[in-house]
């Protein structure tokens, strides 16, 4: 692709077209006095507007200088794919420099000072446009006059990395030439469709360093490569090296994969030799990886029908499990009948445990040795305590299982926790004594009603030696190291269970369900079910757990190297791809699922050039072996020439360059370190005004020799880079997930950010229903950020206030099941494609994961439940017919009315009678109270009247002229 720009290159204003070819490499340096300076590694050609041609002194020798022997080797090359930008070339003058220049030259039309920053466009390591412009300028100069080799009239100032100085009497370029420059600058850093050239900006000084920069970078080992005036970088994109004449000597190893063993999947398990049953394909893959490159392969897994099953029943025989022991006396027969419905090849074994027979876990006083239940009124007799006993090896004779169970008696320990983890580990690692078959599925059913002891609990009893993960069953099939070793850890249990392909089923009481549910997250391939207190549901529990195990496939990785990045994409039975998932659920027996496994080499190993790791489905015996070799060495390195004459006999010639011996410098090792001679410190400065070798090295033989640092490596042409000045997270450089390159973190695969602390892994954001953050948030740095109001939880799976759930499902039920509702057929097929609808006569509502919904339909109620499946679909269970209540008869209504009237009248009469009775009682009580207060005496009866009345009458009469006052009776 070419970009043509017209520019005046002669006094007669003749117009010529300079074709800018992005495949040619050069550097645009400075623009002053109408000149275009192009760095072509050999010479800097300047074509003046009036046909003057200046040839300036080369800024660097012919060949790229090698790192001196006493300089610290360069740090690791940048790792691509991290999402971070590579360090850009010198971008021109800084803001303070521009302000200083404007203050020195306030006139807008005043020409910039020679070599000033304002006269220099940004440098670019892939400036293909500039090389073409240089060629056009040379050609134009040859026709217009002026020899190409004429020296510049102006004095040369100190060169800088961003550009060369211009003549002293510089003036502002014409507008057309300024337009040409702008277009050159836009085209210079670009590769076709790729942007900045990562290869040339990586400062690779050897073929191996070039391979580490980017998987698309190639190296030219041709000796005479770059002998022309335009010297491209030996480390470049393949198409650029071919365009520059290096078609036959290019080092560009590619990643590849090959299937070494590929046996087809089996369709049935029983009836075949265990060597013929295959549940994963391929079985062996060989990968050849180049650092930073990625290759992938596909893995298929199938749950084979009628696969043999070995089930080992491990029971807690502490005192609290006495009623459970009574209920499983005939468990073998019933369990075998149910399991033979799922597989024709079933075997059963039995073991028991209590706890370590040491204090403080058990009663150790002499009087408790034979009967720890002495003094216990509810159960005065029991057997001595023990750690673990293997009682019955796996067998298809279920009657023997019943016999062994009937012989057992409970024991007693002192504390509440049990020693079940000791028993689990012994049942897993003692393969020969237990009788695990290689060709069968291994189920270990662990029943208990209490919490377990875990690692470090043994220190309470003086057991400081960690568990060694080995089998310690003696001749009596008892755990002999119970009083010597500590309890095993969860990590050790998970490791041993996975090594022996054992599915662990926790059958525990409801009060301890949450604890054991948390254990399943730490032990792969483990399930937990609720056990009734008397173990009556044990058969249903085992069958349910087995079906759950067989309905899912999850890949696990063993012995994965640290410098390898793995990503998985699951394609489950619905045919959809789920990036970041390595498991599929809701499978049926015989279903086949596939996984796309992408492998990327983050770097080169320090010593070994090959690794082997294993991919296996959890609980399967089938494995996939992946062998990796690293393409870290170039082929030309094997043809190195020590003490080569091409290197002045002072170095080794390899891959087109000289690697000088200690004490020698130069492109051809022609310069002895420390020897006298003319030195130009300006060639050791990155930018004019900066210290020589950035103040972190010495200028020797016109090259920088970087100091050693206790913090890390200092490197670069001007010692401007190091591998210890990058951002840190919690005190760790690049968070431990990247490499520090020239002040920037180059993150490993799976991490982004300035300090590589943000993970791009999405597995932790996938909810149990297979959705990313349950569809209610975004996965940021490996964790869910919930966006739905009211949503919470690790995967935003909890949202009690999320609206519209039932109404959305209702629309799908109406359109898909009853061809009604507000959705048309096209919209229904689009929005309800993930709804699995099942009709039932009786709706069960006891599933804790199902949500009950109801809506009215023609004076009836339609009920349904829905739950989310692991593949992201919704399971809807709907009643076949709406629930409707029948209309009451007329007789019922009349009788109801009469009954209501009679009832109401009776109630009213009762209330009236109650009120009257209360009133009469109050009146009678008042009368009685008044009678009690009345007190009389015989002499003062107020009702008695005397028969004689006496009246006092005052009168006056004269008798013998005498007055008389008296009383008349």
C-alpha cells in the first residue's frame, strides 16, 4: 500500500510524487530550513527546496552494536498480549522545552533554532514513509543538481535519539512541505493494519531476544543484510524482512500441535476390557510453542453408558450413630438393587471409624479401655475406640456386606468432632486392600453426624508429625498410625482422592450441611447430601449423588508449568460455547462434550526445554498427556563461529551479528574497551541535554557500557532502561504476574493493568447456572461487580428483589405451551429459546432451588416453578391445567345464609343475656351492700312513734291581773 504526496522539490515548482511505502524502515528526524532529514542508518539525506543536497554524518555504525561483555545483559524482552503499550519512541520536546523555545523566539514566523526540539518530529522505529521519502529525495536531488555526498555547510551539533540537528540558519518550512511532513509522521509508525512496530521498538540485540518480543517478529541472519543506505532492523515483521531482501535467511519458528495418540471414544463400559474403554480423546498431544505464541487443540469427553462402579461405604460408628447402624443392617441388598438399575457391574465395600484413641480425643483411663461407655446410663456398653477399620473389601456379594454391618457395634469418643478424615485418606490410598478397580468409577460414601478433625488438631494430643499420605493398614486392616500422625489436611485429601479417581460423597445431617458444602469447593469431585438422623434415606441419597456425578464433566490440570498459560472453552450438549469454562452440567449418560484448550508459552524455561502436564476429567481414570517443547533458540545459533574473522577474531559470529569477547566493543569487535582514541560523548546521549548514558553508564568506543545495579539489570543503547523501575502491587514488582521492561510491566497471559494485578480469568465469575455473574453484573479483574440493584454474592447469584422474573417466564409459557400471550411466534422463538418447559399433573414445591410462580387465567390460577440449569437454560415445570375452584350450589348458598342468620341471632341473644345478667348482678350487689351498712338501736328506731305527744305552746292570759306561761298536755 502506498500513499503519494505532491511536494515542490525544485525552483521551477515542478511537482513530483513521493510514494510512501510502509514496508520500508527509516526514521524521520528533523525538519528545518525546508529540509527533510531521514535516518537510513547509513546516512541522513536532506533535500532542499532549491535542489541543494546535504549528506550528514551517520549517527551510528553500519551494524547494530552488541551489548559489551561487562555490561549487564538486557532484561527479558517485552511480553505481548498483555494489553499494555510498548514504550513509545522519543515523542519530541516536552512542554517545558516548548515553552522555553517560545520565550526565546516569540515571533510565530521566526525559524526554530538549529536542532531545536520544535524542529524534530517524533521518531518511529517503523518509519517506512521516511525511507521512501529519502529515496525520492535522493532521486530528485540527482536530477536537480548537487552531489549526494556533499557535506553540510552548517556545523554539526550533538545528535540525539529523537533526531539529527539541522543547519544553523534554519527557517520555517513552506506549507506544502509541512503537509508532507505531517503525512509522513502519520504513516511512519504504522504497519499495515497493526500500528506501532513492536519488533523494532523492542531493542532486540540477538535472535533469541527477537523471538521473545512478539510471536510475529522474525530475525534476519543474512550477513550482508543492511549494507545499503537504508539499514532496516534485523528484528522485524516477516513481510518487512522479505521486502528488504532477506528472503532466504529468516529465523521465524512457529508454534504447532500434533496428536500422538487418538483412540475413539467408547459407547459402553461393561462387557469390555478396561483397556478398551475410552472416555476422553485424544490421549496424547505434542505441542511446540514459541514464547508468546498460542496454539490450541480440542478435547472430547463422554460419560460411557453402563460403566462399572465401585462403592465403598465409610460409616461413623460413634455413639450418636447407633440408630443409623440399626437402619443399614440390610442396606447392601437394597442398594445393590437400585445401583444395578444404573450399571450391570457393581461392587460394594464397608469400613468404619471413630477417632484417635488418645487423649483428649478419646477416653484413655484404664477403666475405659475395654468399655468407654462405663457410667453412661443411656448406653452402658460399647466397643473400645478405634481410628479406622477396613471391614469388607469391594465385592459383588452384597450378602457379605449385610453380614459385616450386622456384626458392628458403636463406640464412644470424648469430643464432638470425629476422625473421619483419617479414614477417608486410608480408604483412598490403600488401593490393593480396598480393592479399587482401574476400570471402574470409584465412589466413597462418607456418613457422619458431626464435624471432622482436620490438620493441626492432632497437636492437642501431642501429634506434631504431619500426615505422609501413605497407607498404614496393618494385618488386621486397622489404621496403625492413628497415634503417630496428625489428621490430614483438606489439600492432602483432595490430592489423594484425585490421584485415585475417587468421587467423595458427604452424607451428613442437616445441621452440618453448610460446613461440608464448603469442603466441596476445596476438594474437587466432591458432593454433599443431607442424611436423615436415622439414615433412612441413604439409598436415595447415594443414587441421587451418583446421578449428579454422572451428569457433569469437569476438567482438571495436573503438573502445569508456571510459564504456561491455559484457557478453556467448553462446548456443552446444547452446542453453545462458553469461554472460560472447563465444565459442563446437566448431561445424560452417553452425552459427548468438547473443550477447546488454548496453550500459550509465557516465556522460556531457565533449564529444561520441555515439559509434560496432564488434563483429566475429575473422577475419571482417563487422562490426556500434553508434551511441550519450547522454540526458544534460533537455528542460526547452532552455526556460530567462535573467534570469527568477521568479528576481528575478538568475538563469536552468530545470526549475522558479532558477540564480542570480554574487553571488546563495536559492531565488528574492533574496539578494545578502555583503549585511547577519539570519543564522541554526543553519540552516547539519548537526547541533547541529557546525561551521557543517562547517568547510568560510561561511554566507551562511542557506545554506552551500563553500570551494574544491585536492584536488577540496566540496559538499552543509552542505558535508559531497567527491569526494576515498574509499578508494584503489595510490594511485588508487576504483582508477580509480569515482567518489567524499560519502566513498564509486560503482563503475563491472563493479567492486565499498569501493575498486572488485574486478572482476566472469568472462571470465578461464572455462577452455578453457567451465566457470567448470573447475568446481573460484570466480571472485572476476576470478580463480579453486581450492577443489578439488590443483587449480591460472589457471582451476583442472590437477588431477592430482582423484578420481573415470574412475568418473563409467564410470557414464554403462554407462547410456547398454549400459543397465547403477548408474544408472537417470531419474538417467542427469539426470547424463549433457552426455556425448557415440562408439564406435570402435580406440581412439586419442595425443591429449594426452584422458585414458585403463579398468575390468573380465566378465574383460575396457573402455577409453575422454574430453576436455572448449569448450561444457562431455564427449567420450567408447569401444571397441565390451571387450578380452578368449582362454583357452589344454590342449596349450599341458602343453607349458608340460614346458618349465618341463626348463628348471628344466637350470638346476639347470647350477648343480650350476658349484658342483662351482668346488670342484675351489679344491682343485687349494690342492694346487699346497702343492707350491710345499716345499723339500728332499740331506743332510736326511726320508725317507732310514741302514743303520747307533748307540745309546747306559749300563751299569755291574765288572771287576777297575773300573767302565766305554761305547757298544756
